[in-house]
């Protein structure tokens, strides 16, 4: 069922969010380094939290943490901290 949080769904979204994180680390707009560091740190911490919850078989909180991580990344993109153009991984204007 699509309305269930599965380990496969966790792995899919962890992979997408980790890929997005790697891209933004290389796409920081000049003059936005301070903001970028905060966003990258927060997204990294939430991915770490997701992995912790996943190990404890707490898929609901793992999924929530991944959504927070990707939310931080998308916020940075929308606020002009990162220069990306991949609309598969990012919410682009």
C-alpha cells in the first residue's frame, strides 16, 4: 500500500536527500556561505537522526527526519543560498 512507511520508502527518500545534500555543498552562492553552513548542518543532522531512527525500526520518525532534512535543503534553494537547477531533487521557483 502507498499509505505505509516502509523500509524501501525510507531508503528511497534517504538516497534522494543525501544526493541533494551533496549537490548543494558544491552549489553555494558567493556571499551566502554562513547561511549555507547552517542549512547543510541542519540537513546533515536530520539525515543522521533518520539513520538513528531507522536502526531502531522507528520508521515514522525516520521518515519525518528525512522530510525535515529535505525541507531545509529546499528552503535554502528557494531563498537563493544555493544555485541548482534539478527539479527532480529541489523545489525550484
